[in-house]
C-alpha cells in the first residue's frame, strides 16, 4: 500500500509540472484566471470600448469572441469582412484583455443553408432543421465541412499570430442539442462507418443478432440509422450502440478536423480547445484528442434540481461541477477550464430562480478547487432583444451597472491576489490525501448501453455513478474520473461502477492491478457483456467471477413502492433499484446478505483478498446509498486509510497547497480547520454558498 502511494506521488510530481501551451497563457504562478463572453456583433460598435474597458476594470483578464459570428464574417459567399473583428480584438488588447477566438461553425449564414439545403440536419420525423437559430448543419455533410474548413482557415490565417489571441475554441457546445441527425449525409456516413467496422455484412448480421425476427441485411446499402419513428418499437440494441458510437465519432472527427486546420496556421503559443456539455449525447471527449485541452459548460440553477435543503434550488448540486472537474482534468492535455458559468438568472430554465447571493462565487471557487485553469463566465452583457433576452450578464441591461454576479466576480478577482501571494509552487498533495486517491472508471459506451437497456425504470446510470462519487467526496477523497486510457496503478483505489461492457484484456488489467496491491471495487451490472453488447455464452458476468470471487449470480428488481432488505454488520439497509444476488467462491468474505425475498441469505456484497490487494463487489443499488457508503468506508479502513465524514453538500478539496471548503447546503456548517492553519478567505462558520480557503 505504502509503496503504491510512493509510486503515485512520484508520477504525480513529474507529469503535472511540465510546461504546456495552456501554462503559457495561464501561468501556474497566477493560479487561476477570470474571463467573460462578449459579442461585439450584438452591440453598437460605439459601445465596445466602454464595455471592454469596464470588463478589464472588473478584474477580468480575457474575453471570448465570435463563435456565432459567421454571418458577419462572410455575409455573402466568398465575401469576407473581418475588419469589425480586428477592431474588437485590438480594443480588447488596448485594455490588456486577451482573447479566445472561436470558430463560428455552429451558425452557418443564411446563404449557406438556403443555397445548399443538403447541409441541414434532419430530425427523426424527417423534418429538416432550417436557418433561424443555431447548430442546424450536419457534421456528416462534406459540403458543410468544406465551408467550415474555409472560414476556419481564413480566421486562422488572420489571427494565428495575433499576440492578443491566446487560444481557440472550436464551435460551441457541439452536440446538435442532443439530437440524432437522420439526414441522408448521416445515413451515408453511418453505412461507411459500419462497413469499416465490420468488413462484411455477414459479420454485422452476426454481431447484431439479425437472424432473429428476420432482421438480416443483404447489403450495407439497406441499413438506415436506427430510428424509433421508422420502427414499430425500440431499435435493435447493437444497432443503437453503433449509432451512438458513430455519432460520437462524427462529432469528434468534426472537432479534430477543425483543430488540424487551425494548427496549420496558428502560432505555437496559441492553444486549441472546445466547450463541451458534460455527459451529453453524442459527446465523448475521449475521442477529441487533437485538442490541447478540453473545457466544459455548466448551469447549476435552472429550476431542474431541488438541491440540498429548502434553498438548494438557488445553489445547485456539488457533483454538477465536481464530477465535471474530476473528469475533464483527465482528458487530453490533463488540464481544463470552464468555458461557461451563469453569472445570475438564466432565461431557459424550467423556472428561473435567482441564484443565492454568493452562489456564483462559490461555483467559481469550486472550479478553482478542482485544479481548473479558468472560468469564462457566460456572459458580460444582458441581451436587450433577440435570443437569450432575460439572460443575466455581469452587467445589468443598462450596460453599465454591475449585476450581483458581476460584483461577485470583482470580489473573486481581489481575493485571487491574496491567494497568489500565498501560493507555494513547491506544495505537494499531503500524503494522507494521496492515500485516499481513487480512480472512477467511466466509459460512454457503458452509459449508452445501459441508458438504452435500463431493464428497470428505476435505473439511472449517472445516479448510480454519482452515488459513489458523492460518498467518496464525503470521505474527502481526491477523485479522478478516468477512461481506460489511463494507468490504473496511479491510484491506490479504483472503482468501476456498473461497468457493463468489457473484454478479457480489461479483466486482466484489473487482476494485475489488484495483485500489485490496488483495491478494486466493482458494482452491479459489471461485466455482463462484451464490447458489442453480446451476453457471454456462459453464466451472467462470467469473466469477472474468478476476480471477484463469484460462484453464481443473477439480478433482481423490485417495484418502486416496495423495498427489499439487506443485512450488513448488524445493520439493516433497503434496496429496490437493482440487486445482483450472489453465492461466492471459497476464500471470499460476505459483507452483506439479502434478508428477505426468496433468495434470503444470498450475498449482496462480497470481498476478497488477492495478491497484495483486494476486490469488493457491491451487488445492490440503493436509493439512499447508505449501504454503499458503509461498504466503501470499510474498504478504505481495512486498507488502513483514514477517511473524513463530510455531509453531502460540504465540498472539501485540496489544490496547490490550499484547502478549499464550500457549502452547497441550506444550513450553516461548522468546518474543522486545524489550529496551525492560516485562513486566507472566509472562516470556519460557513454560511450557505460560503467559501473558506486555508493553508496548513
Ligand atoms: C449555453 C450555450 C451558450 C448560451 C448559454 C445560455 O448552453 O452554449 O451559447 O446559449 O447556454 O445560458
């Protein structure tokens, strides 16, 4: 155990501290930067200077231009106008603001959509999406891609060596609003993708199980993207998994293509990113590997979530930022920023409550706490007309008075000075924290597969994953959400929640990880199928039996109004979402058993030692997560690792020598701060939306 921690500390200190393009724009000594979106095209040009000057005075150090301005850049096919943008860039520079320049691919101008309607995306009902908003062109259209390529190259040539431009954002929240594109272009590309994957139609028929119900195809040309509107019921599950993988590849290919084009022209110091909605179809950031790093966007108070306690709807929930921090930090470039955070009320929520005073600031500190490089808030000014009327900005509608969120940013900019002064570049994560470090293995293919075949209406993949995420944050454990590309040995603990699709190579990696001293936790649904979602011609989840110590396993569900019982360590727990019911192999400890139903006495949680490490299998998914929490605590304590016990909503993180604690709950929280600590911001009595930062 101790050896593993030492290896981990060494790896951590050598990999994280090399200088990258991102570090050039956001030097480590500055810790964190604040930016704000500005749309010169939306405002009278005589106001630009006033606005940008004000932005700089508020402590903002960079702005963000042009992701929706294709219509202004190329008002007619082949006629370009960049002078307005030149002027906006130079005004930003005049006030010391750096600029993130964006490619305008989400908003093709009207001439493009009208002259070449074949570029448009198509809904499942056959309706083509028309000009009038944004994100209406298909990544699968070669014509659209070539027009995008042209405007991107022109932008890159013009601004690629402009010292005010620090980097580039590709597109905006690429994802077609979560819509599947059923255009002919997409149909055609899907067939080519399948041909490449399967080689022969027989292989596809076999993988999709097409002999049943006479689903067999004779040629690839007969295949259409699975579409519930064209079918009497749910599509074939393998076809759906391929659709999701294809869409994710199409999108990533579109982003990577733009990155390659930019790279041809731009200065080495300028970086390339895009801004992604976390866990959102068809986005799979793992595939976007031509970028320098990724960023995400988040809106926490939109009437969709109750939050914690009676004021929770004004605060948001901690995993919305926390999980994204811990995941995006591990994509390409091993760095992240947050490209959009609301500075106040939005216009598009279910209802649009005011965030609690302080919440905007707390979210920014949460991004900081995760190791983020920056927050670029959305947006500087509130629109007076058109799309996004009513959306708050850093300024009120008069364009000069700061909104409450704007004032919170000014406060953060001041506080950051204090943190910079206290920053010790030599600080390293304390050993006690490092000893708790855990990787959560996450793969979009599992998400797609289980969301499509939930098996019970009570299954929610992200609720399951977040249950573990939140309990681990309650232990004050540093968490990394990682893909299989990562080296597992960096982590003393590794959890693969509901990792349904796998192959023998992954099971072997897990086995080695455990033999060498790692603590592996697997949860229900893991290993049921191969990578193409085929069940094994063997007992359910057979490939993990030996590793986890399972002899036999089946699963059960209960109705939502009834609960099954589980006994563990003299305590009783309830479940009704999912239960893997097991008997175990000799040498395996049974940590929890079902105490009712016809399988009373069967195992619910098992644990075994193997080599220098351990494997724990948690078969039940409960509503309150209490069983899962107690089991995870026992895994940690049997490994000799101490954990904290923070209530849900109190977030405690460590970054660069600073401890940061945030309060997402509706109640005052008393925070334990060691006496020797130097408190830099706030104090131990943490109000809702409060922030306290100290150094030890
Ligand atoms: C985001 C989007 C922005 C803006 C914002 C409004 O999802 O990327 O362009 O529309 O919502 O809250």
